[in-house]
């Protein structure tokens, strides 16, 4: 693979300022005229939206749990192709990984897979000399993790900065930036984390610009770039991940769905993925001459949770990917043959979604006709009979409501009902992230059998519909996209 300068931005714990620093660095280097590739460790959908705003490129996730360690470097190379610099924002504390799985999916794990230098962001607001002990401990914990710099965040004064620098002189880890407390870079949060960019674009643009200015002024960008350039060639011998090759290589014959996953088109509207070659000779994805089937993908403020690779895989499998906004559009895109409704915040927009009765009927009619419909989390709730008492699409005989309990964590799952997404026995690793409850939680034909953290069945399969709370990353099983597009073309 082509060597690209790269940095991992990590922290001792959540809340230290990783997102502010990582996004600010992306914006500052972009402002210098560099093409910056943004990445996020773990399954988080929201931070990559701010990364994309800072760089003008798709924010991409690197998740060693859902995709397997062997795909981290290829997916990184795919996203960073043609860029001058890649910045990877970590998740939680540097060494925090999947529960009970050691280092798996931690920031440290991903940094080692990428052979990338790590810059540690430390919240220094309540310490002085102790910062040296903290940095020393993190730097010495795993000799394979190369902590090469520190950025001090929330520094209170010039004297406070002097005390911190004096202490860190003894640690051997250089200070590469000092940031004062600044309200203008704050981003609002709610029950699932930061408010997504799509819901506050004007304010988000201003916040990202402020992050870029603060980080650009407070950090030694030249030293950070030199550090990024010191990264060795990445160990990914197979080179960059390619969606066309992934789809073509998917196992499963005509159904095109992987039987197991290793454990450890152009868009006409908003744009879901890059232009990919047309299908086999004859005009259609199956050579039939029927043309590329339209797969509609829900977007807009209510449905912001998706991975860039999903649209790329659908297009590579022969679909014309078209995004639409269920808050605004009163009809599905013309010629829709398949529908993908990802995650987001339907509970925030329930009144508006419910008021769009023409679109709700169009979705219900498409599902009743047997078209493939893939729904995750927010999409599951949108297909239900009601959400917090407000009518939804009525495709599923279930009712959703907000809950005080946060459901969060990685999951192991196996398909227990044949569907438009997966054949029975397909194994996946996924992620749950919601503060809602659906009753019942599974239909007569459940989508998944869960193995972690407890054994249970979950989700719904009926006609062409596959609906579940489970978020999945299709790069781990590209046969999902191939199977879905084949069903859409029938």
C-alpha cells in the first residue's frame, strides 16, 4: 500500500478533548491546503460528521471488532487514497477495547495495526506535576504503542502551562500543543452523544472553524506533520480495500452472502458513494439489460448513522444509490427497487416523520410488495406501528418508545431467518446504541440470534424486510450488499 503520513489522536479517558483536537487538526491542516483523510476508531457515527465538515471528505470508521483486525489497514488505505495526511481520532481511553476482549478494538490496537505514532490529549485542568506521571504511565504501558507527543487541553493560565511543561520535560514525551479553555469550540450533546452535523449545520460549521483556529494557533503543526511523516509503511500486504473487488469476491454463489465472517453509483441527490463501473456486459447488474436497480437510502437529520462503505458496496454490486430525506420528501425516489434505512434520531423527529403521511404510505406499500428493505435501529423504529404514540409506517406490528436506559455495546449475532440481507447461519459482529425500546423486540421470524452479552433473539424478517436494532458494517460481509442488490433487481 502507499505510505501516507498519519497520526492517531488518543487520550487517557473519554472527555479529555479528543474530538476537539482531532477535528481542529483536520481543519487546520485542510486550511493549509492539504488533503486530509479523517478516520474514527470504533463504531461511532457522529464524530465522523464533524471530521467530514473539517476536511470535505467522507469520515470513515476503523473498527477492529466489527470488521476484524485484518481489514483495519486496508480500509484505512482506501479512505486515505490520494491524501497528504491522515488523522485518526481514538475512542474512549487509549487502552480501552471491547469488553472482556483485551486490547481488541482499542485505540492502541488500531494504532499498532496502522504503525501510527500516537499523540496523547490530556485534560490538564486539575493537575500540574502529576501530568508527567500520567503520561509516563501511558507511554510505558505497551512498548509497541508509540506515544510521541502530548497536547495539553484546558490549560488555565501561563503559569499553569509553565508548571505542566516543566513536569513533562522529565517524561521524554514532547509537548506539541497547549490549548486554553474555549467555549466557542463546544458542541452540544444529548442522549446519544454530540448532536449530529446534519441537525445544526450552520452552528457546526462555525464550531469546526473555531476548533481549527484554536488548534492551529495552539499546536505546533510543523512538528505534528513531521511526526506523521515518521510513520513507517503500513503492514497491510493486500493493499487498499476495494468495494468492487470485495463484492466480486463475496462467497455464497447466487445469493452472494458470506456464510461466515472472520471474528477478530453515483447518487442522484445528496451523494452516497463514488461512481463505480456498470454491471456485467448487457447493461444490468446481472447482464439482463434492465439497468441498475435504484436503491433508496434514507438520509437527512433524522437518519444520519451510516458508514460510507455501505453506499460504495451497494454501487459496486450494481445499484444506483439515491439518498432521500424522510422529513422532506413525500415520495420515494423514482423507480425505487430496494430501501435502506439506517440509524439516527427518529425519536427527536417523530412528529415530523409521522406528519409525512404520503412517504409513510409509500414505504409501507414498497414493503408490502415484497421489495428488499434493510432497517437498522432508527429504521426499525420508523417501520414500526408507532413511536412514542405517533403513527409510523406500520410495516412491523410493534410499538417503540423512549427509555431511560442506554443500550450500548458490541454484539455477536447469527442470522436465524433467511432474508434479503443474509442467509441462515451468517455470522456477524455488530453494535447496539439506543435509548429506545421496541415491544415486542422480535417477530415470529427473528432477524438475529444474539450471543453477547446474553443469548436472545432480536429483530424482524417478513417478506423482503430485515429490521433490527443491530448496527453492522458491511465491509465485514460484502455479500450483504451483493445479495441485497440481487434481490432488488429481481
